[in-house]
C-alpha cells in the first residue's frame, strides 16, 4: 500500500492577488520581458511537484505564484506604496506542470511586510478542478511563530509542510537560493 502524503493545507489567496495581470506572466519574476535590469532581492529558485495524496503527478496544471517585491509591495493597486514598488519585479508568474507534475519559478526570497512573515502565494488549477490556493513560508523566520494565517493551520505536520528551507545554491557567486515546495492535493480532477 502506498504511503499517504501530508495534504497541503488550503490558505487564503489574500487581498492582494493582482487586480491587473502584468503583460509578462512567465515563470521568471526577476526579469521583465527583455529588460536587462533585474529586480531587487536575493534570487531564489522555487520548484517542486504537484501530486495527489498517493504521489501521482498532476500533469499540465497551471501553477500561479504571486508575492511582494524586495520593498514589501504587491502587484496590486492597494498592495503597498506605489512609490516604493520595484518596477523591475514581475510580482506574478505562472507555469504549466510537466508530465511528472513539476513546476519551476525564478523569483526572489520572500520578504516580510507589516503584519506578515515572509511568504509566497501559490495556486493550482486544472480542467475539472476548483482552484486550490496555498502559501509557503521560509524556514527559520522568527515571524512564523506569530503569523496569524500560518498558525490557523492547527495540525502540526500540515503546518510544517508549508515551511520550507531556502538553501544556498552551491557555487553561486550571487548568493542565490533554492527551495522545494511540493503541493499535495487531497483531490485531483477526474481524467
């Protein structure tokens, strides 16, 4: 019998899902279109797999990611000071999972903003399923203990599944980080 994986807890999309999507919606949030100027922040490679509770991959699903920029501002008209917004940070991206359910983003390590610990919002959607939204958090952040949304998840194993290490990329001269966040869905679309 296959081992049952910890189901990823559903979390709020928050009030700052982009109210106007950028023209560039690819999986590289560090560079916008053909710009040569990268966003401010520590580059982080965030990837993982989307599976069901038995580990079966969810193929060709859309994974969306949105987060604050290096100044704590969302890509949303009410998501922080427009004067402080990093115009070089995409703020939102999407990626279609491959045949093994894998996704990949190049972004920045999430930053805190008033009232919240650093986190990244993510959603998964696929034909025949309701959009699933969650958040992932940075392991070792002191604010995790106080974050009201993270701590709504009462099951310790489920809460810990949302907290992931952002580890240094070996040999990176830029101090880049890598993180793995597997999203385990309780139900997947009927194929």
